């Protein structure tokens, strides 16, 4: 059986990741409430109960509150930190308000950002640090210096990127002594550009596809773990009210529901299983805080293994809302 790129790099963890972006509630500097901590702990426990052992953060999520809440839970649970893989991101800065206004891969910013992350999460090291969004002013040698310092000090074990094209990754990688092992992008049954890009080569329809050419193949050739943010498409195929949604979404949600009933599983498992069926062995980063919905994702990997080519294409063509070229 093929193994996940992260496993090939010696990181043993779950296929599913819990995205911790909503742990801190609103994106402001309001104080953290006991209710927010309680809900986050419920979500964490639901994730652990179905074998999720990897957690995704970013320094900017709810302006640091999500990491602070996660850290407060870790402090009360000795031993948990060593059982899980913690990933966070840096490289985006806020301006005056809660809107990110600058991308920043300067050495000074990255070093300070990682210190802040470790402090809020109350941990000594990050398993994986991702660069959140490509900084046009990125200087690979400067990033290499920062990564080298973070690695040598033991603060970060592995590095990766998010929302980057193969060209940007290659540009950065040639300066680094540490291998970039992750790329995290938006991919789902709703956000289909990651599949459309490959099938519309040499087609006018390809002009509107919004995904870097060759990215899926590049990741597989480089043993780079692809992670999908937004994998549940905010619940569009698994129970969210759809009256405002286009016909292809409504029709696909109905198909997902029928498939879930036939296979005696949940719509969440079908939606995630569809994504995980791809040979790149994508890791979905689920963003629900609802404990029941987290548990409803339990069967996703099994559904991926059981999903036939015919079923996969049926869902893809329905969600595309147009025929294959
Ligand atoms: N790298 C990047 O640039 C980037 C960008 C965005 C996010 N991320 C990461 O990816 C994670 C997931 O992203 P996401 O939140 O967009 O993903 P998602 O898993 O597709 O969506 C989760 C959202 O959908 C809602 N939802 C799910 N099922 C629902 C249903 N049946 N009915 C109503 N609402 C439903 C959830 O609400 P409930 O909580 O109520 O279930 C939650 O607000 C984030 O936490 C973060 O870690 C990364």
C-alpha cells in the first residue's frame, strides 16, 4: 500500500488533521472566555477519539487566541504533546486591525513569530512550520538563514509551505538545506481547480482554472505532503442549508447523501474520502468545531480506500456542473 509522504519522511500521524483556526472565536483582542476553552477542548477530544493526531495552527488565527487556548489545554494534559504532531504557520502580519495587510518572510519576522507561537502553544518545539502565503519580497537566502537557526535551536523540526506554486517552491528550495515537506492549499469537491487544472491542458476552459500547473504531479515526485484546507466545503455537501447554492452543488449534495446511505456511512466521510482517494494521498485539514461533525469524519479513510473510479468520477462531474472535455 502506498504510504503518505509525511510517513515517508519519518513523521507518523493521522491522515486527517484538525484545523484549529476557529478555537479562539472572533478575530480580535477580546479576552478568551471559559466557554471558548470548553468548546475547543470538546473538539480536541472528539478528534483524539477518532484517531486524529495532527493539529494545524497559524500565528494569525483569531489573532493568537487559537494557539493560546490550545496551549492552555496542553498545559493541563501532561504527556499529550508528545503524542501529537503540531503544525503552525507564519509569514502574515496584521496592520492596525484584524485584517492581514503584509506578507513577511524576513528573518527577523520569522524568528519572532516562532517564539510567539511556541510561547502561546506552551511547547518547546513545533513539528512543522509552514510559510503561510507567498511573500513577493521573499529572499531564499534569508529564509534559509532563519530556517537554519530555527532547526539548530531545536525550535522547529520540519518546514513546509502553503498556497505556493511548484516554481515558488523550487526557487526557495534551492537555497535551503532543509527539505520542504508540506504544501497546504484549498482543495475540495467544491473548490475543484486542483483537478480541473490537469484535465484542461490545451483547452480554452483551462484559462479560468485557478491552480498552479503541475502542482499535483510535482508534490508526488518530490514526496511532498499535500494538505487540503476547506475540505468540507463549509458543509455544502454534508448538511448545510443549500437554498442559496447553485444547482450543481445541490445535486452533488444529494448524490453524496445517497452514497452515504448506500455505504452506511456519513456524508462527511464521502466528501473527505473523495479527496483522499487521489493518489497524492492528500491530508484534509477539517475546520469544524462541532464534536459530532468531527466524529462523523471517522470513516473517511476507509471510504477513500473503497471508492471506485466510477464513484469518484460521478461526484467530480456532478460537482463540476459540466461534462468532461
Ligand atoms: N493555509 C491556508 O491558507 C488556510 C486557509 C484557511 C484555513 N486553513 C486551515 O484549514 C482548516 C479548515 O478550513 P475551513 O474551516 O475552511 O474548512 P472546512 O472543514 O471545509 O469548513 C469548516 C467550516 O464549515 C462549517 N460546517 C461544516 N459542516 C457543516 C454543516 N453540515 N453545516 C453547517 N456548517 C458546517 C463548520 O462549522 P462548525 O464548526 O459549526 O461545524 C466550519 O465553520 C482551518 O481550521 C485552518 O486550520 C488554512
